[in-house]
């Protein structure tokens, strides 16, 4: 479980950096905080669903609520769409053609 949260955090930070560190506008940030503080999964500033510190997660534009009470900012969505369209295809080197190539050192994920 801790590894899932670390992986999720790293993915979030990667998207945050790739978006140019895009943050939510003040009114959107405030709306996110209000939504979270009124949620049944709010627990002393943390989300019981994803385990995130809400004040940090709500500030990052490319973040979204795990139960879809709020979504990524429009600017982030546009950035991610543009990135997918322009992403070059990188061939995967596979030294053994009898074993399917994996994304990560052979773990299959």
C-alpha cells in the first residue's frame, strides 16, 4: 500500500513538472478545499481515499479528486492532451525476442 502511494506521488510530481508547475487558480483552489473539507473522507487535512495532504493536492493543477468531486484544471487537461498528440514513439529495446518487452525492468508493469 505504501508503495502504491509513493508511486502515485511520483506520477503526480512528474505531471506537475511536465505541466510547467501549473497550479490551480485561487478561486479554484478555494473551491477544491471547501469540497474536500465537507467530504466524508476528509480526516484532519488528509484524504482517507488517496492518502494525500489535501492542501497540497488541491493546489496542484494536474491533480484530481480520487472520487471525482473535482477534476484537473482546464489548463492542465489541455497541456496533457497536447503532450499526447506530440509525444514521439520510442522503440523498446528487447534483447530477448522470446520474452515480451516490459515497461519496467522486467516486472511487467
